C-alpha cells in the first residue's frame, strides 16, 4: 500500500487525466478502500484542489477548474513537452506570451530533474526550426531563464557583452526586468561600473558565473519600461534623431512601426508623432519614406535638408527610364 503522501500524488495524477473516476476504480488503482479514497479526496480539497463528486451509480470524481492554480503534477513526458514548448515560445519572441514563457520556463527548469533537463537540452540542440522571427539573432532560452531567475532573486549578474561593433566588455549588473519586442529580448539593469541604467540585448550576452551577491532592488528607471526600452533602442542609440508628424492615426501607424523602430505619440484621430533615429540622415529619410505614410518633418532641419538630395537622386533615375512607345 502506498504511503499517504505518495498516494495523494498518485490520486492527483489520476484525477488530472480529465476523466471521471468511480470511487471503486480509484480504490483499486491505489490499493486502498473506498473510505480511504474519500478521506484522500477531502485532503486534496483542503490543499486547494477543486475535486467534484457526482452521486449515484453513474457518478464519480473529477478534478474541476478552480479560482486559483494549485501545484500541477506532470509525468516525465508531459514535463519535457511543456519545457520544449516554452523554450520555443521564449526563443522566438511570440507576441503576447514571450515574457510569460520565460517566467514559466524558469520555474519549470528549476525543478526538472537532471535526466529530464538533459532530454530537453538534447531536443532543442538537435532540432532546427523552419521558421524564425525575422529579426536575425535569437536569444538562448537558457540565458533567458537564467536572467529571469536573477531578476526574481535580486542577484547580481556577470557577463561578457558584445556591442554592435563586435567589441566585448565585461559587465556586472543588478538585473531589473526583461523586455521583449517582436524579435528581440532586452535586459534593463543597473550597471555597477557605469553607475547608471543600461539596456542590453540578450542575444549579445554571454554569462560568466559565478553570479551574486544579492542586492536591494532599485526603483525602475521609468514607470513604463516598455516605452523606456523602445525609446532607447529606436532613438537613443543613434547619432541622428528626428521627430516626424505622420498623417495617420496612431493605431494605423502602429501596424507599420514596431516599438524597436520608433516611439509613437498620438496627436489627434488622424495624426501622430514618430520619434526615431538612424545611422545617417540619408538612412533616416529612406526609413521614413518606406513607411508608406504621408509625413512632415517637425525637426531637426538637418533631416529636411537631407530629403532634397534623395529626391533629386530619385528624379534622375526616373528621367533615365525610357518612355513607353506605342507600337
């Protein structure tokens, strides 16, 4: 006969199969009496599991949906499937569930036994996905979960960081939050050496343990961290920056402009402002033209000055196109 704690886990596993069980069937599976099954059902209810009971010959026990999520019991195959699914969602930045996937994966990998962790790692290592986000580099799920755990535990992180030019520097930070866009993950952290907040692309981070010690979390650099990161990666990192008035409402503009390409601000129902940046004024002109939305330059005047040469170049190209002749 199973001990009480092991029997409760076994009972919970049977109930999570989402089918009705008669008291007799459960008693036979567990090797106990129907009276013991009833007592164990009461214990599960005390622990927060909503176990429904239907009277009569056609009745039985079934695990119902509760207002709160109690601990979930997974067998080996289910645990591997969930971990692989979460890694896929986290690594590809699936809209709306990326950050939740990382948090859930961090919790799951913390309790996975070594034998299952090796299976998950092997499956991810030797599987090549056909589709990826179009943003290029993909953040490693193990790095993501490690950073998420450090944010949760308020533990300092040490890592090598490769910037856009390929130069590598050593960083020690107090991690605050992970922020994901459509295609990339970013870490917002307090850089101890620079005594300031910094935003790091996770795909450029190579952890260098040991990490720690723990720290007292600081106030966030902004109330809206998503907007803070969006401004930093779309404007702050570039030498040329501009404000553009778009002849479109903010909802329409947001369909064409990602948070990593610019920060939008509503003006009225038919107009919004775009704050963006680029490596050069010429690139910025092309970027704005490719939006497919009529616009006006609010500033600076350097952007307005850059539009003329681009216009003239396009005009010369059109002048060289032979006119169509009627046969």
